[in-house]
C-alpha cells in the first residue's frame, strides 16, 4: 500500500481509467437510448406541450453528447495538467487562471446546450430573458462543480496523506487504528458522492453523523474497551454493556447538533437519526469491533508461535554453522596456498586464494540483507576466474566477460546474480563440443543491466540432472519478486543451442 501511495502515477492511472470507463458507459447508454429515459421522456413531453418541433438527435442526443465530452475533457485537463503543478505550488497564478477559464467554458457549453435541451421555454420567455436565465443557471452550476472538484481533490490529498503516514499516525495516537483511517476515507468519499448527487440536507446530515460516530466508537472500543476484557467472565456481554453506554453518550451531541442545524419542520429527523445511530452502532459497529479484535488476537498468537519456531530454527542453524569452524578452514586454505607458492604451482595458488575470498563472502556478507554492488561484482569475478582455471586448457571453450567496475554506493541483495552464472557454467560447458559463455554487467544511474548467455548441449540419457532447469533459478526468481517486486525485469529465452538471460534491476 505504501509503495502504491508513494507513486502518484498509480493513483493517476486509476483516476484516468475510472473517468474513461464512466465516459465510455455514458456514451454507450446514450447511443443505445437507455440512459435517463425518464428525463428524455420529460424533455420530449415538454416540447410537445409547448407545441414545438422536437427531434431526439437535435434536442437531446447531440447536446448531451457535447456535455459528456466537455465534462470528460475538462476532468482530464484539470486532473493531469493543472492540479499536479498546483499541488507542487508551480505557476500558481497561471494554473488558477486556466482552471477558471475551463469552468467558464463549461458554463458556456452548458448554457448553449440548454438552449436545445430546454428550447420549449421560448414560449414562456423572450429570447433575451431565456438566454439570461440559462447562462445564469449554468454559471451557478459551473461554480458548484468547481467547489465539488476542489472538495474532491481535498479528500484525495487527505486520503493519500493518511494512507502514506498510517504507521506514524497510529504510533503517535494509539486510539487511531489503520481500519479507522480506511473507514474515515470511505466516509469522506461517500459524503462527497452525496453532495454531488444533490440529495436532501437531512440525508447528508444523517450520513455525516452516524458513520462518523461509528468510526470513533470503533477506534475507542479497539483501544480502551476490548483490551480491558482479558480474563473477565462473559467478555462479550461485558463488552456490549460498556459499548451501549458509550454509544448512548455519543448520541446526545449528535441529537443536539441536528436539532440546531435542521429546520423546525425537520426536528423529528434529528430524533430518528439519534435513535438510528444507537441501533446502527449496537448492531453493526460493536459486532465488527469484537470480530476484528478477536481475529487479531488469534493472528498475534500465530505470529508468536511462528517467531518461536523461527527462533529455534535460527538457533539450530547457528549451532550447525558453529560446528564448521571458519578459522580452521581458512587456516587450512592458507597452508595450502603457502605450499602451492613454494612448489610454484601458480594456478593452484590462484584458485585457493579466490576460493578463500568466496568463502569469506559466503560466511559473512551473505547473511546481510543488502551489500555493496562492488562486493557482489568481486564475488562474480572470483567465481568466473575460478571456473576459468578449470577450462582454460581447452581451446574449444570461450569465456568472455564485460563486467563494469562500479564506482558508487549502490546496494544489492547478496548472491542475487551468481545463480545465473552458476547455471551457465553447469549447462554451457562441454569438454567434447565447442562451448561459449558470455557475461555482461553494466550500471547506468541506479539501474543494473545484466546479460548472460551460454551454449546448450544435449545431456546423456542417464544424466540425473537432465531435466533440471538450472541451479537456483526458481529461487532467484522468487527472491526478485519479493525484494524488487516492481523494480526488475527478467527475461529468459532458450533456443536449441543457446540459453539467454537478461535482467534489469533498479537498485537503491
């Protein structure tokens, strides 16, 4: 979720496809004649009663189509070209001017199309009076759309901030839960939809009060009521009793606020809303809080059990690792290295030295989550050099490398590239046929480009690894998906005589 929130292009993509889907469906229903059939019939009947000529295309279809296109195009311009620089406080005056121009154009388009949609008013008004009426109503409606669009962007930025900082908010204010943040965002969106639907004020006030009270009651129950029930007899009954009194107290300010805001003719709505709030919280919010809390308790127990098992496994692994004393192995390698130098066995001493460097890497740096890219490249070079010692006596085996020496502080997960190289040497070398291995590694900015290819050879029928796809390839693919889920591209191609891997990673 955090990666999604931190990437504005993902949010913009969702907005674009949502708006485009609504636009396409609107056009489809308009063309099929199944949209707003009551409005269309009222429009037709109004022309008939005014004894004016009516055509569906001129007096309904075409004006509605122009409106849909205007709304869709204006939304795209505002959301993707004007609001983003405004949110970054870039060219504020110019972008505000563009916004006002767009909504002015919307008001003009609405007024002009209304002359076709509401042409039956020409019998009741003079031409100048009707134009003045339509342009005034369109200007008011356009201004209302501007306010709603500003409210929408306010809600969107509040939602992005809350979701992106949910961990920080929850750690600072423990009473605010992540579920409460999600519910608050949904409440804001629902309130916005009610406002643009132009429903009655009593419905808006009822929606604004009951769900919002439910969100706060849910957070309070998760923070204060439920944690105190551990070890109590009949916890659910005690919880519902405590929750009832809190709900009753929360309904009093709701009732007082509604009595003040609603007119004298709608005072009974305030009482109905307060009573509905009590029933809503007891029948929906309380069971939901109880279920979520009990589920979290069970999940916490499972996590603690897994942590205990993991701790035991880690202890066992550390114990096994301690049985292989690395100092002993390194001392033996140093002894063999010194002996090979005394006997002037240069290839042997070189191989022992590189093997020792690789063992140090595997015993120490391989345990880290991220290591320097330089160390990973050094390990690759040692491995390729060690394998080259084994194959350099064969003229039919060609190993070519173009591994760029990286200068910088880029980090990479350890042992992420070596499985591809191991696979190339395992399946690409044959002492009987001509064999080729090519390795290329370069970095540009923070992107690593890694290519490796090797020749393919038929394996004997009795080879136990004839059907093996490669050393650790499935494992490294899983690691890439987990550690670089949206920051890598892996392409593996296989022909009859060559195996090719192309990997791109965006590093830290």
